[in-house]
C-alpha cells in the first residue's frame, strides 16, 4: 500500500491503455460559491462541488453523492499515494485507476450494476494534471481543525460552510526511505524532538532503540531501529510508508485505526503481516464489486491479497500492519497479458 518515489513518474516503457481512451483536458477551478464558500472543480466531463454535508460528482451519465468526510478521506489518500497501485475506489461507484503517468477516472466502471445498465463513464487524464486539480480540491474543501488523515476521534469535523483550511495536514510529505529508515542521510527515526509523540493508543509500546556496533568503515552500512516504536509515533492512519527498499522489494509498515477510506483494487499481489491487534478485511472482486471473502487478521497472521481483488480494512483499535510490495512497474501489464499470475501461490 505504498510506492517508492520513482514509481510516481511512470517509466520509459509505453503506458498501458486497456480501454484505448484518448487523453482528456479541459480543467477548471471555479470561484467560491456565494453561499457555501467552497470552490467547484472540473476535469474533463467530471464536475465536483460540495456543500455543508456532501460532495457531488457529476458526469454525463448522472450525479453521485458522497458524505464530505468519506470523500475527503478517500481524496486525501489518492493525493498522498500519487494515485497508488491499481485502482482507488472512493466507494462502490467513483474512483481512479493508475497507469503510471496516466490515470483513468471513472463513475461506475467497477460496479456491475452500473456497467450492466450502461451508466458507467470513464475518461483518461495525464496524471500530473489531474493530481493538480485533486490537490487544490482537498486543500479548498478541508476546513480548519479537520484532518482527513487522522482517526475520527483525533480530529475535528468536516461539516459546515467554508471555514479556513488545514493545508499543514493535507500537504504532509510521505515517508519514502531510499534504503532504510535511520540510515545516515535517509529518513530519520521518529522522536518527540522531531515532532512525532507516541500515539494515545500505543502508550505501552517500549521505546528502546537497538545498539549497533559497526566495524570501522561500515558505520554507514549497518543500522537498526525499533519498528514498533517508529509506528507508535505515526501521526496518520492508513498511510503506509516506504521504510526499507531492496531493489523492487518494499517494506511499507503503517498504523491503522477505524476504516481504510478506500477500497483498494490491486494490480499486483500484496502481502500483509499483522504486527499487533486486529484488522478485518472485506475482500471483493476487483472488476464487479461482488463479495469474495472476509479475512480476520490477528497479531502474527500473514495473508496475500491477489491482483484481481479490492479490499477495505476495519480496525477497532489502532493496530500495526506491515505491507510488503513488489514495486516493479512491469507487473500490471504482465498480469494483463497472462504472463504473470494474479495470485502469489497456487496449491
């Protein structure tokens, strides 16, 4: 559930376009509404506006309504993750699919009721152009005191007319270690001193750090840190960080509380290792949304999400999860061509 920095710019290889869609332009940011104070936005034929309680997505095939809190939490992840791996379903109707340099934005394309009725709608955009609109949208629609990255009990509310902003929260820099957290010149270990206090639900996590005694000349090559202490100080939820990198192998631990704000549709296999507490995962078919499984993961459990599903997690207590990713940009197209499996193991 995280990407290394180089993955956001796409690759030198031809960008996949399974639907054969042309690139859409026509972006607009409209003045603030006289009543609510919020700006409205347009990307191609998609139009976005919000009021005191709801966000609205309008396309030539209809209007879709989402509660403002659910929309903003999902939008925040799509922005922070750079459209992520595969598909980010904001809910069962609206979302984006990342082709690494270009993005499909859709209404109903992964909902079999919409597709069966011919009500689905999809347009394709340059990723950087659509990202610019999304960043301005989450900035304008987030009010003072509300943090769409935080657990509900740790933040204010998104309701009401326009009231200031919280750009400090919505513009957080994601953690992307080049080699490993704590190495000289890499992402630092979290401490009180650099602005990361221990979260209220992890007060019992031991904060001791390992002692490292490197041979002379290897001080920059040998390192260790307390991962549990590091995660206990995370100031966000459902936002995996790249904490170690070995070629395309990425360890992406994260702290989870309440609900994963999106249904993430995989375009590759994704390993989960439950480090503490418990998460329940609702797993659905990626293309249709039909239920496929419910997984209840407790501390020590390990599972692998296939490449053809979507998943959403529920965590009643703040928990720690290790996500293991293969960050190779070649995998999605290999799977589409049938040259790579969509499961990690066949029995």
